[in-house]
């Protein structure tokens, strides 16, 4: 198998190319994109984006976010076209692999936040069918399922919720999200790898079980209104608000921005005020910060959604 060498902390390691796996995901209809990767610099390992060298470290997002030189629009650049994928990895053969999860439901189990205990509790309560599983470079696990046609579920981070539907430490990657896939390398030096007992060569990619869909759709319904992407805008509890505004945000930064914008617009805050506050919050807490235009699009979307809600409410009162 073709391989390249990466000089990292602790010596030289062998690294597989991500291109074959990227093409395999694309053949299954899942769009992919190149992700930043770990590189060596002055005796330490940093993200290939160079944020550390510019005083803007990536934090927990290091070697996990889209490679801007080839995918400047992030997820919007994800593709299933083989020519595009081959061109990307020809230009950046060491790039990590991101897989868009619009047609998947992925359980992201994070032991650092008790996700392993939450998953054991799920296994005791429900049958979990054999399906693809990935051991992540950070010590967690991804459990992949296909999302049924006609079902729309949004990605979410458990730590941004007061009562996460699958328990603490289990995020869900679905519409609007992506995962880092094998054989990508974590910033710590370990590689993402297929679980020996759940490798795509040995087990099929299973559809999401009914109990999982019930849990996730029940959570979305209980949360109240959502936008067309499935993002919920329920009232924000004080402890969740503190997590959104008083500590670094490294995952689901766009959804965190949408939640905060929705909170302000529901309280009739001026558009320019909300936009200014979000830019300040983005610079202070997002690692790395969202792009200027991306954040503006989020604020526009939430402002329009709230305006539509007020119009419907006014029309209902008028008819009454």
C-alpha cells in the first residue's frame, strides 16, 4: 500500500493515504472533503493550517477542520465527484479525510465527557445492530448508521444541551455535520482506525434503529420550532448559556452561533446589535473563529426565521 512519512514528535511514523477511503465513501454517496492534518514544527506537532504560528491556535479542533486552501467554503465544497477528490489528494496527499454526514446518523462517543458510560447504558436498554465503527484518534468512537429517506436530523453537541437525548458525552453528527474518517491522523499522533469487529469489509452500514430515531425525533419535537436545517431554537437554560458564552467553543460552532442569535432575536434585539455581539463572541470564544461571511449568513438566517415566526403569529391574531 502506498504510504508517506510524517516527521512528528517521538520520531517518524508511517501514514496511509486517505484517497482510497475518500473514493469509497463517495461511491456510497457520501460527500467528502480534505481536512487539515498534523505537521511537525520546531520539535512540536501543530495543525497544518498554521493557526498556532499566527497566534490563533485551533485548540480541540486542530487537524479536524476543513483545509481552506482546497475547500475554502468548508462543508459546501464537499464532493462525491471522483475527479475532484483525486485532484484534492494529489495536491495535498497528507490531508485528513472529512465525510459529510447529511445521509448518515453518527454517534460520537467521547469518554472525556462520560460518553462511554452513556453508551453502555444505551446498550443495556436497546439492541444496537452491527454496523461500521471507527476508533477515533482522541480515544472515542464513531458508530455510523444510514439516515432513512424523509428523516431530517441536525447535528448537535451534548455539552450544549441541558438534557442530551443519548446521555452525556454522546454527540450526534447528521445533517449539517461531518466526521473525521480513517486513516486520518489526530493531533496527538494516533490514527483513526476501523474497529476490527465492525470493518466495512465485514459488516454492512446498518440503517438507524427505530429506537434511536424515536429518541432523536422526540428530542427535536420537545425542543420546539426548528428551521429547515433541523436546528432547534428552544429557550436556553442558564447552565447551557454559560457553556455557550463563557468557555471556548471548538465543535458545532455554527449551531452555537445560531442558538445565541435566536435567543437575542426572540428578545427583539436590533439586527446590527446582534451581529456585532456575535462577531465579538466569535473572536473571543470560537476556536477557530467562524469566517466573517459565514457568521453573517447564520445571523441572517436566524433573523429571517424569527421574522417569519412573528408574521405568522400576527396573522393568527388578526384572524382571531
